[in-house]
């Protein structure tokens, strides 16, 4: 028997493949899905079923492509939605795959049509619950996707799902959600890669609200909804083209890059220091591992993308972007910034400052303009620098008018990465006086600088 | 945080590596241990602690080599035993590694000094229990290793460990044992790769005996003890040399193989059909994936081994043998049997028969001598052919006198693999009339042939 | 600068990729062409040109797919032929790619439109000649593809190409042909992987015939033309679909295999011994590494193929078949023959005999019917068994009436592989008395048995 | 037959492995030599002979370790030197390996005992000449290693080797030297990866001097001799410990790095921009691909080394250092500079300037102090900035007094990499006013700035 969880880094998306005998199934396959085929071949089973827990908005699902390669059957969750493929699920529907029993358990709340799947062990006992976004390690999913006016209704459904359907399955059941810590779907997912109903019952703060009213108060909250979610959702209702069918991006010489990149957006995936030292004017700083979380907020669809990388091989970045629907990465600067300078093309810098130097500056001058681009929750948890202006990095485009242009703006986040992204965005929009604080609030705390 | 289980196929041995921040630890490392280093480097932590759950007898542990490569500290379990390395553990001892809390929980029963380790999640709650051989999915470990006279005492200790220490931790705790299904340590390990205390409490047949007397009756059983266990144990108390330090086996031409292999034992790792069709006289049939389970029963230590393989690369076989202490694989037949025949060297065959043909033969002649080399348990579960003589494959060397030489002996197991091993052993010992039943009892059942 | 030769094993086809700066080109790309993309990405260049040396008949060329992935431009050779893509070449045409000069040198003979490409080193001196099929290490190509009536004309063209165009370039020029030893395009290609014009001038037997009449006598020969060549040629004039777009074959259980495989042809890729011991009735024996050379002679196109393999992973076999246009490999027996027997399905054997036993048999009985399936050239070179009937393995289907059905037929080749293929074909056609000689003539010679 | 060249990047060292049948040999194995074993196993031969072309000074040879793993026999070149292993070679000595003939051809000049090896093709004709350092593509080797007083004698020997021994073998012989372009052994090696005696005879400038006096004039030159050459040579006469036996470096947290690195030297392998933006005070900038060429000039032996990397995996850097004898890479900063700043540790910057800005600065102020760290040859070939002071990067440590401390020093090379190395060295030695010119002279030329 094969049981494997595959994580798409950055998205913190979990898919699962389970095979036994000559048959197997996949839960919520990722878009670049040849890995499932390979696992099946290596373990001697073919994928006969694909299960979706809900219509996804934070990544593109690979169901349709996986069907093309395997002939499997797709079962999707949301019977109210018009999918372009597959078949909706009946309440309690049962499948036998490789002798294993899988049972559908509708678990509305996140969406009305969310479904969990209960896998029984080879002897037939309830064993693993694939909860999709209904239940995470340390959190439950948001209920505001249909709008706050429907949130109470959805919260009620979620409460019922969790307390009346899931928990009664027993503490010993293993919980396999669709996301781990780091997902945009919840900032409170705990950093334990495996969990159980029993562990969650005891330690998941949301499951402590056994009183439904209290649950309602704490869960029916409004959250950010990234602009690209609608697009994801739309693509996911139709099915997306395959990774292998896309031409890989072209390595471009500095001249070619210079000539072509003005038609699109230049994304610089290097770390903050290299970008700060010198970058192509107008490029956006988005460190490689930050692409899955931030690309959707800043990069337009339907516009060619051009990459600047630290490493030779751009394919990791391309894969990250592809997974959230950016199929038009047309080129990258071959060899990185070194040939750019060797060919005499212009570059810009973004000034950086260490926390030590910022502290000294603050001693000299009280009224520095500090821009804190962390989220509200982070700021509350890790502390704030007195007097800083807080705008979450993803909200910068909507709050440009709140940021002065004629004054030095010290941008900080938790580390220096998101602040460089914010600073690069401002620079692109015409700001000339952004300075990034290296180490961010972590560095600040390490030096015992004063906090609010 | 990295949490990864590594399985040594064939041995069905599980080791675990857990890392967080810059530190990590390994539970029961396997002998070819560079993989732990690689994982540490890739995830940015170094291995600072190595924990052994008990002194192992079924494989060689890699602790000492891993220390050489990392400088980690070894904690071993059995304070009564004289280890050549590391430090014994105190009851309840606590370590902090990468901010994670690990706590020792003595769990005697299998051996007096067995220890489990309770890992807490990043927030400090009891999360995962590394149970070593004390508790498996679907079984508990044997208590007869110190002899049946001490079995009641050990069973009492095991009962106490399971019911008074482990189960009270709560159903939601994840159980990570040292073995999965297929281990020689227990033939009853269930085929579910992940489990919990709650699942075991409900579904592990041994944990249903909450009455200690009943538990005693069912658990204090005598089991086979492979002859190589003593050697494993002895090596494990000292620490073993590294995989990388061993010269790989030499590819040998047919002439070289012919000249040298007579000094040692020839092991043919091909599948049963190729071996049956033609093999080097005197060679032993042991299909590749059967090496971890059967090599120890049939291959002498301190004797050079020579391999005949189907594939070009012998290293998988070498690794399997190395993990159970066979360090002297000196050569292999380059190119397999084809050049052997092309150079005109002699080969032998082992006759094979399909179940269909065996049935016809049985119709003609009632008194065929059938040798069933499956274990007692298998025979009871899957059925027996009427009139078959039963000798478990591992016991053949001790029961040669029970097997006739002047009569055709039809050897069968569950599939055809162990029967070919048995037949090859008999052939090596002078038997000339062994015939292997292809498909074994599975084939027999598939054809609805009569069973006892 | 990257210069790399890629060999397609079995076909002994060489393709070449050369990159410098940001640009590169490929000579005669193979069909599964993602490897060129990967090399380009890793070395920072993009493929801008694809050159074909001639229209190929022995494998499917990947030009069109490579264009889809790179946007490169195809230059093909045969201006008389109507290609479905690309552009024909002018005599002496020059390209500059990454600063390197490539020059077209028409080299008719094999086909009227064959072209060689002369690559100059970075300083501009004639350096490497890509000769396609015009000049190999140790041989020149056949001239009979347009029929023997045009052979004199083609031989004259080839003579002119070799002696008046190529050799004058100078002994120091490196020769990079389209095939190495083992190709079906010539059985005389020498086993030296690298060569030069100077080495060939001195040691290539065909280049010793400086007198054109003598050259004509030795080169204008009729050779076998495999039946699949026409199909290859036709596909190659259009361009072929991509490897990645094809669904991989399905792992099938014995039951599924049994039910479906009767619609197609079963190809057993195991070695001769396993096949001989037991195989699925009606299956054809074609050992894995023999697929590229023999599939085209025995396997129909437009018929589903089903594989039986020794190893778990069927993709090597699938790739081999794909490269010569077999796109319909729909399934394979998951787990190989073992589950087949375990499920009680019927199998057949093919008797085998060692040369020792054959010799004894010959001593007993003079009139054994021996079938030698080697080629004429091999037989002449390596010797023949007195009285053997010679039919080349590829000609068996056309000569069935020459082979007795009611008498034991001892089939031999050089090793045992092609003889098993021949025997399996006969068995499929109803012969019941084939016996394969293990080791073939090599074994025969090794035992100093008598030769003609 | 396997013929493969392996390149050690950076060192531009070529080793060769050739195998046929069951035997094979290696020419000048690199230190991390498990790759030869792997190739042998995959192709079914064992390495029976190891040949050294001369005692090497620019890298550590792996002969002794390779013997340990294979039992092969070492043949070394320099009969005058006392090697700690193997056996010296007789003039014209012949070996038969896998049926291939290899013949020793003494080729003194570089060292008195240098030997070339002439490999014959399978039919016995002279085919490939392994020339060691005697003959490269586009150059011949230096003759000054024994001092300039013996240079005329050595030049005479080299002339004799080239013109009287090698060239007479014939233009068609393939030349396989020990180095390609980029080696420290010669800055004039041409960028063509394959060559022949004929090509070299025509296009190698040194071979145009058929008159011995003229040859003497152009070849008997004094060259730089890196300080680490003596150490290499000494280790190579004894044999070096294996790669696998060395513990890999430890990932260190910022605190651990801070506490330990002061005992050694910190090497920052990031690209120039990241280093310039912020680096650990006192660290030396040496971009990853520059390690093989520059480490030996700047890094002490017998001192622990600590790495700062851009990527997570430090093993590429470790391997590069290991190949030139730096076995003491004890740790690296886990996660790179980001956690360093997050933990509030101090960093330094090195100012950088684009050529555009430097030009503007030069317009403003005539008397800028420009430091050109390129080699004499480069400067002559690519042009010089008027007024620049020229000190080759490797000579900076010996010429510190020539560089002003109280004035801005603009450092440039060809690209920005070596200038950052030079600037980091100066900074480490107390200079505070170094500025690195991004793009170096290449950028300068691209902008059509004035040259001398």
C-alpha cells in the first residue's frame, strides 16, 4: 500500500495519493501532476479516481490533466457549481478502490458544497479523514467567502460539520487537510505536519468553542480575499492546460531582455540583498519562495512575465507561477545580473539599513517615517516599533496615497523580504526615498530596541 | 519543521528524522546513513541527537557512523547492556532540540531496557510516540527473546507499558513504531502505514486483552528466532563500519566468476522463472526483494558472497545485504547469465510446473510428495493442499532428513518465490527431483483446486 | 560552450546539441526531445536552429516538437521532398549561431538530398563535420534506398561527396555521424565512439577504394530494407506528436491483462531465460534492449501493444517503442509474471538447451534440424554449425514454409536472444517443437564444438 | 565500449574513463572519485588501471582512493619523483585492457617525467592521445616549473615531444589533454572542447614555431606560480584521504556562526551584488564558480573555513574546495544572510558603482584612483582605462603598500567578480574606501567609454 502526501511548497498545499493493489486515487491533485503518474507506475497501480474536496481558489487543480493521462474519473464536491468536468458527489457515497473503502462526508462551511473523504484502513475501520479546508491543524477555515451576510449561515454549517460529524468519528482518526502552515487560506495553521481528531479536539483553539454562539463570534470573521482568487476559481471550474504542454521560458541576453521585457512585467526572484544592491529599473522584487504567496497580489494575468534569477535554472520559479495560473513566463535574463552590467545596461539600487543604523538614526531624529508592511496579527504578536505606519504589503497598491513621496520611508517587515517587495513596488510607482530595514522586526527585537 | 519517516524496504524498518530550526534528531538510524545528513543539509539543520529505542537484532543500526559524520550524541536504551558507545537514558529524561521537547518513556517488555520517546508538538503538547518495537500497528512485540522462562515477567512489563503508560497519553497521539508490515519482528503487523493510540486501542487485537491474564495467554508466545539475530545484536552493541568505506563488489567476467565464486556462496537474485530456467550450479535462489528477510537464514557470515543479478546494477542487493551485516559481497557476474552461456559454462535448471499441470498430475497419481514451505500461520489462513508436508522455508536446513531424495518433490509456497529458494537449497544439497509450483497456493486457490 | 552528443541506445542514433552564448542548435533531434531543452536551460542558451542531415527512416525525428517548445527554425536537407515543416537548405548556406559558423555541405549519395554540416571552431576554422549517414566510423552508408537501378548514380554521388568534398577538408577534422555501432543503418559501423577524417581515410575500408570503379563494386550493394522504414519516412516528412502528450501505459492486473490483451499484441521484454521458463501464450519475446532493432520487423502499427516486463517500470520500453513510432502501448502486466501465475492464468514454456547438451544430442543423432537466425555476415565471420539452415531472424515471417512443424527445431543465434525471439514467433504461429540454444554460436565456439 | 570525459568545473580539469568488456582504466582521476566506480558498475566493467600523466600541482588527484575502492593498479609518470604509491612507467610500455592497447609515450617538457598515453582503437590503430599538460587545445604547457634556469632544457624536451613524437602520429589522432579553457595551467587554452593533432598542427599558435629557436623564444616564459601548488604537489606524491570519509560542514545558526567563525576564515560564495549589499565583517568575497581558481591564492591551509552561501546546499562549494585540498570546511551559515540580520548581527557593505556613474564621476573629477585587478594579458587584449593602476588580483596581498587607504579606490576587473574579491580583501585588511565597478571593463566597453 502506498500512502503519500505531496506538498507544494509556498502554497503549503497538500495533495494525497493512495494506492493498493492495481488501483489508486488522488485527493486534490496539483496542477503539475506527472508526479502522481510516476508514483503509480513505480508502485504498480493506476489512478482510477480523483477526488476534489472543494472548488479551490488559491491554486489551480490538476484534475483534468490527470484524467487525460490516466483515464481516471473525477468526483468533485460542489454540486451547486457548474463544473466543466467530472461528477458531483452524493452524501455518503462510497467507493471501493484497490479494496479500500472511501466514503464521502459532506462538510459544508467553507463553501456550501465542501466534502471530506473518510478513508478506511484495509480492515475496514475509519482511519484517515481528508478534511480539505474544513479543518486544519490548529485552525478551521474561513466562512466569509460568500460574503459576510451569509457568514452566520456558513458558520452554522461549519459548526455542525466539525462537532456533529467529524469529532464523533473518534480521537484516533488521522486528519489530512488540504493545507499546512504557510497557506494563504489561514495564517493560524499550526506547524505540526501530522495531526489527529483527538489532538485537534484538545489543542485546536477553534474547537474549544463548543458553545455555538461562542464559535460564531470567533469564526465568523472577515478576511482578506486576494484578487486572484476569482480567477483561480474560474479556471478550476473548467480545468487547466498541462505543464508539459507549455513552452519553457527563453533564456535572453541582456539586449534581448532589454528589448522585450518592456512589454511585460519583470519579476526579480533574488534575495533582498542582491535586489537592493542592483536591479533592473522597474522590476518587482519577489524572492523565489515568496512567489506562491505574493505573485497573485502583484502580478497581472494576461501579461508576459520576465524573470531575473540568482540561479541558472528558472524552472522552480516557473513552476511556482504555473501553479497559480501564470502561464505566460516568456523569458528570463540568462546568467542573471552579471551580464546585464557587463553589457552596460542601467541598474538601480534600493537603499538598505541595518537595525543598528536605524536605531542610531532614530536617536538623532525622532520623526522618521516608518512603514510596517506586516499583517495586523503579526504586529500584535511580535510587537511594533512606536510610531510606525502600518499597511499590509498586499494592501500597498490600494494605499499609495497614504505614503509620502518627498520624505525617506523606512520599510520593514519581519525579515527584510516583504519590505523589499513593498519598496520595489513603490520604486516602480515613482517613489525615490524608500529604505529597507534589514532583519526587520526580528532584528529589531534581537537588538532589544524599544517596542510599543 | 521537517518530519520524515524513512523505510528500509524488505526489513520494513522505519527510522525517523525530525528537524526544526538548526537542530534535529534521528530515531533508530539505518546503517547506510548518509541520507540523514543530506536531509539535514537540505533543510538547514544539523543532527545533534540520535535515539535508539532498543538494541536491535534484525538490522544493523547506523548510530556510530552517523556520529562520525555529525558529531551528534547517541542516547541508547538498554542501560543493562554494555554498549560500545553513547550513553544510557534516565527514566523521564527530557531533551530540548530545535525548541522541541522529547521525553524518554521506558517501555520494557520486548527487552527490559526498551525506551519509547514522546515528542511534543511545537506548542508543547504530547504529539507523537516513537514506540520502537513495543507497539506496532496491529500488534505488540514478542516477549520471548530472553527465553520463555522470563516471558511472564516480560509480558507483565509490556502490559504495564501499554496499558498504564502509553494508552493514558490519549487517543489522539500518533504512534510511530520501528517496523511496518513485512518485518521479521512480527508477522501480524497491519498494513496501515500510519496509526494512532486511539486507532490501536480500538483495532489492535492485542490491546483488546485488557485483562492481564488474558493478555498473558495471548502474548507470552514462543516465536522463531533467526540465527543471525545474535550477530546483529553483537555488532549493534559495538557499532558498525560505514557503507561508503566498503569497496563495491567487482563486476566479473564468466571466467573470473567461475574461478573465484567457488570460494564463497553464489546468490542468484533473479526472479523465480529465470533462475528455474538456468542458473549456475550450486547457486542459491533469493529474489532481490527477498534478501532482507531470508539472507540471514541461509547465508553464512565471514564468507565471500557472489551475486547473479537480472539487472546491471548490483548495488540494491549489496545495500540490502549490508544492512544486515553482510559486508563481504566481493563480486557479481557482469551482464548476468547471458555471457555465462555465451562463454559455454554449464548451467542447471530447476523444473517448474503450473498449478493447472500439477492438478492434472494429481488426478493421475494420488501420492505426489508435496512440500509446503509456508509458515504455519499462512497455511492456516490461506488453506492447505491435502496431504502436503509442511516445513517452513527457514527450517528446511534443519529438516533435510524429512524430505525424500528419490522421489519428485513438488515445492510450493504462496507465490513461487520461497519455493524456488527452498528448491535451490535442496538442489545445492544434492536433491535432484525438486519441482517448483508456479503461483503457489495463490494460483491453487485461483483455480479452485481442492483445499484441506 | 556546450558540445554534447546524445545517444539513443539500441537505435545507436546520435544527435548533437551545441550551444554558445545565448544560442544553440541541434542536429537530428530525437523524438523525446525535452532533454535538449533541459540542457539549454542549464547552460543558459536557447535553441534557435534545428538541422536535419537527411530524411530519416530508422527513427522518428523530434524537430517539430522541439520547435513547439523553443520556437527554433528547422532546416531540412532534402529539397526534393515535400516536408510538412521547415525550410530546405541552399548549397553552402551559412548560419551564425552564438558566434559559431555552421556551413551546409550537400553530401548526396545515401539520398539525393543528404546534407552535412561543417561547424567551425570559435576562431573560425573548420572543426567538426556532422556527416549524417554519409560517413560513419568504419563504413559509408547504403546507396540502394531508391532501388538498385539508381544505385550506380547514387554511388557516384557518394564517391564525389567523400573524396572530393569531405576528405579535402583535412585529416584533423572531427567526424560526427548520425549513428554508432549497432545501428540498423549499417552492420559494419566500427565500435570507436569518436573519429576524424584522418582516421577514416586511413582505416575505413570503404575509403580505401580510391578508384571509383572499385568503390562502385564494393558500395553499390543491395541491403535489407525493414518494412517499417516507409512508415518512419512518412511520419518524418510530417512531424510527430510529443512524448509528453501521450498517456503512459496502464498497469493492468492479470485479469485486466487477460481480458484486454487479446485485442492487441503482447510483447515480453524479459530476458530469454525468464521468457523460456514461462510466458503468456501468444506473446512475442523481445528482450528490452532488442526493441529498437527488432520491434519494427515484428510489431504491427495501429494495433494496441501490451507489455510484460521484468522490472516494475515499463517506461524504458515505452520510450524505445515511441522512438520508432509505436504510440499505442496501452498497458502492461503490473508486477510481471508472478501475479499472473498467482491468479492461476495459463502460461507456456519454450524449451531451452545448453550447447553442451546440444552437442551430446548431436552425437546421438546426426540429423537434428538446426535453424540459424543470424545474418549472413555474422555467420561468415563467426562460423557456422554444419548442416544448419540459415534464415535471418527478420526473414522468418517470410519463410515459414521452409521450417518443419513436425520435427524438433533447434534455434540458435549469437547468444540466445534473437533465437528466443524467433522461437516465440514460431510458437505464436503454431509451431510446438522449437528449442532455443542458450549461448548460441558464442557458446558453441567457447566449447570448441565443430564448425563448418 | 565506454569512453567518457569528466570535467571538474572551475579547475577545467579533464579526467577520462575508458572501459571495454569487463575492464577499464582512468586517466588522472579527480579526488572525489566515486563517479568512476558508478560508471564502471553501470557499464559492467571494473577499473584495473589508473594512469597519471604527470605529478599534478593544480588539483588533488584521486588515484590512491580509487585504488582503495577498486584494487586497480596505479601507473605514475614521473620516475624521478618519489611517489608514495604505484609504479613508474617504462618508455613505450604497453598495456592490454579490455582488449584495448594503451602505450606509454614519455613526453617531457612540462616536467621531466611527463608521460602521454596513446590509446589504440579496438582494431589496433593509433586513435587517441592523452597528452596531460604537454599539449592543450590552442596551447602547450609551461616549462618554467623547475625554475627559469632549466627552462631552455625543458623547452628543448617539449619541442622534441611535440614535433618529433606527437605530430608524426598523424593528423587524424584525437587529442585528449588534462585541461580545457579556464585552467590556471594556461590562460591561452582554446574554447573548443574536442581537438585533433591535425587541428592543432594547423591552428595552435605554438605549433607554428617549427623552428626550435623561435619556439624557444615564445615558449620559455616565466609564469605565475600560485603558492598552493607546492602543497598540491606534496599531497599528490603521497595520496589524499577520501571525500566520503570527511564529515560534511555543519549548518550553524547566526549565534553559533558568530561564536565559531572567528577561529577561521569566512568565505562568502554569493555573487558580487549580494556580498556588496551586506556581508559579515571580515569575510572574503569569492563567488562560487571562482573558488577553484582563487581559493588557493587567498585561503590558508590548516585553518578552519566557514561559508556563507546564497543557496541552502553548501556541498558544491565544499567539493570545489576539497578538490584543491581544503578539507577543513567546518561550518556554514544556515539560511544565509537573512537570519544573520534577523538575529541582529552586524554587517558591512562594499560600495558599488555602475560604469555609467563612474563615467560621470570621472567627468567631474579627473584624478580618481582606479585599481585594475585583471591580468596583464587581459588588459592588453580588452583594453585599459586611462590612468588605472594595474595589480593582478592574485598579487594584491603582496602589493598592499601600493594602494592608498585614505582615498576612494575604484576597483575593476572584467565583470565585477574579481574586483569584489579584491575589494573584500582590502576591506578585511583595513581599507575603508574601496568601490567596486559593476560590469567592469566589459561594461566600460559596452558604454563606449574611453580606453587607453
